[in-house]
């Protein structure tokens, strides 16, 4: 089954262990008179979330009751993420007395209502205006909500998908897969010195654009599941053939643990397969190995294993993406960030990190969402729903902008990429496989996003002195609908050749 089908599988995610949940349900909690003492169950909380999604297309913890927010926090190890400061004040590169006073006052109040337990303070971010605390009392939630210097409070350890409604065989596999696939001869062409060009590239004149730019001198940051240690073309053979003088760097910010206090980073290597496909789409080398070539085959790549899979339903995944965004934002060489990951609704600390990276001049591409065909009614997902990101979705090759079988679209979409045969939805973009010598197919808005990030690297390589806005405007001007914008498909298909001319 192709990996793209799972990008936003509303029906398939990680379930917190039964033993862990039972221990949480058994915890005694001190409640004040006048506040409901009932700890809502996960199905009860999910019903509230699901109703909001169906009625409004969105969900926000700020619109729930104290009881709902507190119950969700308790089911998520008691973790409460607090964004403080004025509205829209996501970060501060230099701390001022107002923010310091606000932070210290919030922490003091948490300690007061949590009985002076110093273990209640889990994390203070040095750049983002974000705190993480561990709570037990609903009164803590009630009192903090009275403050005017808190932008949001979210139960970041809570997973919408952690209950018996999502069985063992339908969880923790979003976008993942290790098996390669033999490519159909009609799905690629061979170009010198012996690389395979995906049929999808021809829909956007990518090969023709290589006469003007190949991505040289541009660094793309990839936030995903990492890249495979078993794929040398994204490792020791990254410089090979026509791809030379560039670097690939691999980092890991994901912590593979059920415990929120763990700091045991899981390393940079892909254990899912999705990140390897995205890295291949962006930057696979052009050589004589008979393997698929990347869109910007001469760009530098900085890969972050920030998530376990593509759905940010876990505390450590959200934290991993937050940290990866901040680290990439602080690198002057990184121009572009590609994120084929997401969640049905916004996550405060990730949103703050996106705004920080945007404030540092990064051009951030995000996937509009890919899911099973019976859930693709869902609108554009987070973080593609943010104005600071450039949302991309996938369409078929039928010529009428038919939405791909599993893709999401909506008013936030900026661009579309052809990535699926209209008569065969398993025939999608061609990429490197997880293991040396393997090839594979990958589709959905995931590969559409990585393809667009690669095209942006071509444009920036041709015009190294340009700003983010100049590159984005050039992409828009090269798209089929420009200067008009469709209500669900944005500016349409990008013409890479026109974008680099």
C-alpha cells in the first residue's frame, strides 16, 4: 500500500499503553467545590473534538470548558503547554522584564495550586514564549484561565487517537513503509548519465529547468522521520555523478519514550520510510546508478528526524518538530523548510516555532493533508493552514485539476503538483527506496510538498540574492492560474522552467 495514503489517517495512530492509561485514571485529584469532579474519558473528549471538527472544520482547546481541558491533560500525563505573552507574541529573541515577570508569575501560580510541587515545572523554552508544566488539579486550569498574559493552554500529551476505537492493526503506521517497488517503464525516463526522471517531473517542466539551475548553493531543511541509514545515495554517495560539492547533514530531535521527562534522543535515522522518500524527492543525486533523481539534485540537505511518523499525535513528536524548526531557523544557510507532516488542528508550540522560523526569513512548505478517501473531506491541516506556511496539495494527471484520491484542498492551498495517474492511484511519483538499490512510489500532498520545495531551491539557486518573498512570487507567477487564485487549488500547477527563466 502506498505510503501517501496514510499521511492523515484519522483511523490509524499510536495508542497509549493500557497500563499507563489505567494508572492515570486511578490518580486522585484535589478538586475545589463548585467545579465538576468528573474526569471525562477519552471517548467523551474525542466526541467533543469530533463534533467541533464536523461543525466548524477546526478545534481549539480555548473553546472548551475547564473540565474538558483538565481531563485531556490528565489523560496526557498531566502535561499542560502554556504559551504566554501578548496575542501573537510567539517568541522573543531578547527577554524583557515584562515577559520574565509574566513567566515567573505563571510558574508561581502553578506551584501554588499544585501544592508547591517543584516537579510541576517541566520545561521553559529559551526563545519561544512557551512553558510546560505537569498538573493534577483542575483548579490550576481554572485559575490560569483568568490571566490575560496567557495566549493558549493545551494538553500536549493528549492524543485524539489513544483509545480502543483505533485497533492494533490501524495505528502507528502513518505514511510508513520499508518495502520498495519495481517501477513501471512508463513512469520514468532515463537521462544522462543514467538517472531516472519521474513522469511527474514532466508535468512541471522540471528537467528543462535544470538547464538554468540545479539547486547548487541552496540548503533545504527537511523536517520528517529522518532519512534511511541504509540508503547511501542519501548518505556516503550524496555527492556522485552530476551532483557534487554539496552536503547532507542528519539530526534527530525526536525522543522515543512514553515518559515526558525523557531526554533520550532517538537519533537521525529514519525508522518509518516517509522521510527517506521526501529526501529523495528533494535531493537524490543525478548519477549513473539507474535510480530516481531529485528535483534539486545539487542542493544541500539538512534532515531532521523529528517525528515517528507523519501525524503529530505524540508529545515528543510535537516537541521534536518544535525543536527542529527552531534549530533550522537559527541557521543562516537554510533557505527552505519542507514539512510533509501535520495534524487535524493547530498545536500551539509548533505554531510558535513556525512563526519563529518565518520571522527568520525561511520559506516554509507544508502538506495540505493526505488521508483515506472517506476522510478527505477534511480541510487543509496544520501547519499548512497557517499563513506563515505555503500549503501544497496533489492532483491527478487528467488535466482538469482532479484532486488526488487521498488529498485535501481548500482556500489555504497555494500550489498543486501532479503526482497521481488518473487511471491508477498507485502510480505516483518515483523515488529512492529505503534500502540501497531499491526504488519506490510515493504520492499524496507529501510528495507534492517536497517537489515544490525542490522547485523553490531551483529558483533560489538561479537567483541567490533574492528574498523569500521574491522566490515565492516567482513561483506564483509561473503557476497556471496566476494572477488569479482558485478557491481550493490556489495558483495551480507550477511551471519550473518558467520559474527559473
